[in-house]
C-alpha cells in the first residue's frame, strides 16, 4: 500500500531536512499580522489548497495575491473549496518567486530500466503532460552508487542549460535523490523548479508516493496528515485492519457495484480481473488485493470484513488469482471457508454461488477444505485450476452472476 503527499507536507517535513531550497510559506489558520508581514516582505504570494490532486491551477483554486485582506479571505475560501471531488485539508500561501525558466524533475522506479530513473525537462510547469519526448531526458540511476552532481549536470547540459544555473540545479537534484532513496519513496516529482539566469533556484511544487511497508518509511517518525475522504465504512474498516499488520495485504477500493464480490490476489492480476469483470458487465463491488501470503487469522478477518459488508447482497462470490509462488493456498482457502461458515452461523443460510480460480502451494488441500465447507452450507460452486486463464474464469463468473441476478429479479439476490 502507498502513502501520498503533496507540496505542503514537503515544505513542512522534507525540504529543510534535505536542504532543498523552497519559497517561504504560511499555513491556514494564520494570524492576519503574519500574513501582512509576509506580503510586505515578499510582495506577492500564491494561495493554494492542500489537496492530493493535480490541476489545482486549472481548477481555479490557485490564486495570486498582494493584499493581506484578500489573502486572509482567499485562504479560508480555498480551504473550503472542493478540487476534483476532493476536500482540501487546509490552505497555504507561498511566496511567488521569479524565474527565467522552469524545470521538471521526477525520480521513480522504472520497469524498463529495472531500477530507479531520473527524468528532466526544461519545459516544466502546468502543461508538462503535453511536452514531447524530445524535450525530456531519462537516465537510469544505480541504487548503490546513487546520483551525483556530474550526472545531473550532464543531463541538464544535453537539454540546453549551461553556466551557474546548471551547477546549482545539479546539486539540488542530488538532494532530491537523497530524499527519494532514504525515505522509502516510490516516486517523487518537483514541477517546477523555478530558476533564474543568476542561478537562484526554488522547488515550487511537489508530489510523492511512499511504500508504507518500506523500513525507511516506517522509521521517518513523521505524523502524516489526514485528508478529508469519502471512504465507505467498508473501506475504512479494511484500511484499519490493513494497518494492523505488515503480514499479508488487505487492500480494497469500493467500486459501488452490485453483483460480484471479488476476493482477489496478485496485484496486477487483481486489476486485470476487475477490468474484465467490468467490461463484461459483472459489476464488481470493489477492487481487492489480498496477496502477500497472509497467515490464517489475517485472511480470515479480511474475508469476514468483506462478507459482513457485502455477502448478503452479492449475486456471486469470486475467489480468484494467478498461480502463487509463496502464498500457502491451503491456509488462504481454509481461512475463507471458516469466515463463510461463521457468517452463515450468525446470519442464516447462504445461497450465493462461489467461483474459485487459483494455483500454488497447497492448492489441492485448500480446495478440499473449501469444498467441504461449501457442501456443508449447500452452496453451489465451481473450481478452476491454474491452467485456466484468470480472464476466462472472470468471464464465466460474469455469465453466472448475470444469470443469478436475472433469476432473482435483478436485485443481486
């Protein structure tokens, strides 16, 4: 599971720690006297919402101000304005800094390079997505050697930056790398670096994603901000359960579907399965990823939460994933079977059909355990082995779910 942050968290927690130059800032709520003092010193400020979404400027919630009365009003107004359906945590004002040009930089793990990479462009700013590949350069960065100023300077030279700005920005890019590699980041982007011909440099917007399972991330000792959310009670309960242990994954995203309850495994395989279900009209209730070799109690409670919120209304229960290498399938299926039995004991008979497609260690034992429970509950089921493609199993599940829905009057049961 990943954790995201935006510019304000970067300003408060990381810029100073890694000596990355940034403009001054203040955060709402802030006394009027402080805002007045800052604007007298800065001349102009920019009010922004602290929200984890892009295109804030195009949404009209990034505002330039030079009067402290206007700034105070805008800080409150912007903090209360939704951006792309998300409510900001707060608002803040940063100093507007000069620039002769803007630079985009991003560090991420690059699958084609089998490791981290640095991407640079001298055409940074709000329209970076439209910048052609000819105006960007990407180089691999060796994890153990890291990024040095010479490498960064060479890329900037190839893009056309010379002189003092080149040397200073290269050192800043090394600081960005140090931050990336020492904090458990999966990606980080500064867009833009605002640069003057005299070599003054400021990092003026930022976003990053962390791997919360990375030891470096866990050791940061930072209290992460909580953003307003429209999470369902199911998502909230599963999120709390996922955070209770690092053994096994318990990640869900509610899709508000009505038919198929998907207990899925395998990261990318989960996404492919849900895309197949949706495309064929299976109306999956949520996206899930429950891999990572969860122990029995972890998997049992994960399944129990899914059943508590959605089993009564589902047309079909789908248990599906690719062929596992490390996950003990017998443990996983025994846990799901026991969660089903306990749900039935508390809520009454189950008639929801079950479709299973799985492969990996302990598969035969796991299928035997699940079969015994389903037979005891008198639940219809069909099992597919690892030789059947997951998309074919998903397609079969859609046909069966639609048949059940139509047979029961189209209400999912």
